[in-house]
């Protein structure tokens, strides 16, 4: 099983962004690293100057580098940027929008979690056009993941396994709206929330996280308990999505569990200590509300059941 | 411009056709379409009869099969495509690339439209669908301004269709898992958003609280009208302020923008609301017929004047005007 570090989804200061990747290159036991601006095209100029040196450092450290494309492309500038990225020959491009695929047809590429791959037919179609890796949408249940992995044995199928799950993208910037600014003159207020701005219900219950034009889960995905069984289901990579915590240590925990050095349960307790700001959740994988955390024994039982032909949801716990 | 109207039931289809719809869109009674609500949609027989009714009166029927097929259960979606073709559908509205590939391969003469759920928001994405599957029309996502709609329409080798009235996604359609985060049920997989089965209301401290799954979506003071708890149109709180952080409970009304959309070269105008009753369908279709007649005669267009028919009883022009920028 490979570990992939997903792209930073938040607006981090450029030097912080650069140093984060330097440390990943030096310390994190991940095989693949996706870099690039996925959420808002206005952020890219800030770290663009650091991109070449970051990519080089990662490659020198033996990481496979993916160049991630923008998720929502509407402006001419964004079209040109996406088309330019797709011309890259040195590294595999990870397409996060169909418009990027338009430029990649016939060349090997990766599919990011923002392209809708919900079934084996779509995965096979994309593979026929050159997709070599597919990171599936975070809301997919295990039964779907297993069927897709079985349907495209030549593709590296990847699952979102750690971090706040991205839930929605919009043409409207919610950070700007909240601060009564326009999107075109946003003053980059999203940089005040490098881990997402907590959105609570009117009861004061944490619910979502705001990140400019993107909305994420408040809960942090944790698939440590399912990692080994995902491997048996044909999944070849787990995606760890950067949050403001020790991501090298997060990667080591996943590596330890995958290689049998640690049990999932104590490792999950360690994970909760590494990222104390949000509860851990795995509901999506178990065909339950994504915000839920399915208990460890139930999670394991479900995985075994999910391998069969009929993937019944778990009994409500 | 062609007026494309919703029909959640055979009765609604007849009302829409009689009120002047050029085309009606509808779906089968299962999870293959994005309005998979109890008591809605068409059996195979109803679909054939509805198509016959429309064709006799010069209207077309577009069959929406626009959820993303469940892995390991593709047959249900394939059958929907086959049956819609057999029933004489004028076009299929599809979102999933795998299903588009199936339809293009097995029904090469069938007219295909790209659903708004496919989130084809620029000429490159639309070009992909045209080249790969020979689609004839794309329904544009509600994330674009009118000038952007015009630029796209000029640039693409197919027709464009835009929403002009009804429920409004503030998130890019087909790319939203908010509903499944709270309820386990999503538009992409189950054809529902913020489903009624997961909605509950309760009184707390003199206020009516609406909940979706385990989360409070809104709270209303006495006398305040309680909007349906669609997740993205709820009231929430942050350290920097509280309120309708994503969107207010409003509906789209782009009637006033029809001249701009006509000048943009848009082929078809779409009305949302397959879950709505006959009075809504009839009122909205007649209002837009009137607006199109005014447009053709060079008279000024008033707003559709349909505030009372909209879900939040107030309207917006959404992303079409540049206010989102």
C-alpha cells in the first residue's frame, strides 16, 4: 500500500508551505506527493516561486510527484493555467476537473478526488484515456470502492484516509462573504484560517470548516482501522490530506499500522493526540453520514462483510 | 429560446405541455434521477404515455438519468437508458462519464445532453463531452455570470441550456457531499439532497428549530417563516459572525436577464422543480411564456412575479450577476 500526501487545500503562507514540503521530503514515509493549488486560483501566485524547488526536493527524496490541477475552472486565466499545467512532461498531472482531462487524453495521468468516479465503468473509461491513478471521491462507501478497484486492476486506486474531507466547491467565496468583501477584492482573508474556519450550528456544535470557495468537514477522516482491509479490497494508496499538525508523524502512524507494527486502535488514539482540533470520523466508508465515527469492532466487521457480493450497511449501532 | 420545464408526475407533464412548455424533463421512479423523492417520477408505462402526450402536442421529452451509477449495480442505470430510448425520449440528460459512454456506444443515434450534475463549467470541459460522446447540449452549472455564459456559448460546438427559475444550488452541482456528510444520502449517489426523511423540527426556548440528521440547520423566531432545512441554506455561526454563511433560503429568478441570455446565444431555458406541484408548474411556465413573448416583441420584461411560488419566497439572480465576484 502506498501513502500519498494530498495537496495543501488551505491558504498557507508561502514560506510555511515551502518548509512543510521540505520536511515531508526529508522525514515523511510517503510514496507520492501531490502539489499545486486546487481550491482558489488567486492563491497560486503566492507560492508559485517555491513550486520548482519543492518539486525538485520531493523528487530527490524519491517521492513520486503529482501536479494537481484546479477544481473549479471558470475564468480564462484559470483555463490557461490548467492547460499549461496539463502540458507538463516531467511529472504526472492529477486532474481535478474534466476540463483538465480534455488536455490529457492519451497521455498517462492521475485523477484527483474532485473528478466524479463513482463506478467501475467510469473508472474504466478514464483508464482507457490514460488514467493510471484514481483517487476516489471521499463520500464513496467501501462496497463501491471494492467494485471499482476490481474493475480496473491496472489502475492504482486511492482512497481519502486522513484529513478534513472536502465536501463542496462554489463560485462564491464564503470567507469573503463573511468578511463583507467581494471575491475579486478578498484581501486573502482565508489565510487567517490555515486549518479551515470552524463553522458551528446555532447550538454551538462544530459542523463544517470554511476554506474560501471550499467547504470541508469539521471532522477529520481516519481510516486507520480499515487500512489493512482496504488493501485486501484492491486499494493501492491511501491519501493523507495536510492539516496543521505533524503530517510526518501522521504518515508514520499509517505506515506502522499497514506494516503490522501497531494496532489500529492505539494508533487512532495517537492520531487524535496529533490532531486534537477535530473528532475522527469514518462514516462515509461505512455508508453512514460522513460525520459519524463507526466503532472499531463494527468497522472491522463491516469491512469483512463488504468483501462479499452483497454489501449490506452495518446495523445501526 | 426553448422553454424546458420540470415534471415530477404524469399530471405535471400534461400541465407543463398545456401551459406552453417546448420541452419537459422527467425521470424514472428510482435512484437513477436526481429528484428521487417519494411519490414522484414515472413508471415505464407512464413515461411512454407522457412522451406520446407531449409529441401529439408538439412538445419534446427529455429523460433525466443524472445520478452517478452505483458501482456494482450498473444494470439499473443501463436499463433506464435503454428504456428511455425505447419509449421515444427526445434526449437523455446524463451526468456520469461511464453512462455517457454506454449510451453513446449502444444508442449512437440518441440525442444526449450533459446534465448540470456533470459540472461542465468551461469550454474545455464541454469540449471533452462533445468529443468523447457526441453530446448535443450542455446544461451549464449555476456558477457563471451572463458574460461567461455568452463566452462559453460562443466557444463550444454544442447548444447550451441554463437555469432561469427555481431552487438554486449555491455549491457547484454534482460536486457537493454536504448532504451525505449529515445524512448519508447524497445528490450524486441517491438523487436526494437534505432528504425529508432526515428532517426534524422541534421547539426550543420559544423557537422552532429545524434539524437535518444530527445537526441543527436553522432556528426561527415566532412568526418567522420556517424555510426547509436545505443544508447550504441554513444559519450557522463562526467566530467572525453568524447567519446565512453560504446562501439565504432564496430561489433563482433570472426572468429579468432573458435579454442577456438571448443575446448570449443560449438555446434553452430551464425551470427547476420536479418536486413541485401542478400550480407551480402552470404558474411558472405561463409566466416565462409571457416573458419570452415580451422579449420577442421587444417589450420590457418584468420579473416573473412569482415570489409566492418560490421556496424561500424571495429570489436572487444567483451567480448570473457579478455580485458573487
